[in-house]
């Protein structure tokens, strides 16, 4: 079910979006969906928090790959 909402957009941006054929409803829907994926139900940024907590492991893995390559380097066809 769809619901109507009121969103304020400055006149110039609205005119440019209309001229470009931008579907504002679709843009808003995608932006809200992206934001909901970024945050957890309790409002914390799960992905950012996970990255901060695991940054040293990610950096270590990236360094290993840079120095040694991937295990599949010898078998890839592309």
C-alpha cells in the first residue's frame, strides 16, 4: 500500500528534476530504502560500526592479498 507524504524541495531543484524526467517518488523510495539498510532497528549504523570494530582485520587481509595475491589467481580465466 502506498501513502502520500509531503516533501519540501527548493524550486530550482524541482524544476531541474522535472526537466530531466526524474521520478521523485522513486528517488525518495530508493534513498529511504538505502538509509534503512544502513541503520539497524535501534538506530545504530551497523555497517559503519562493524567496519570500525574490524578495521585492523580488514587492513591485514588487504595487505596479505596485495603481497600474495588471491588463491584463485592461477585458475581464473578472466
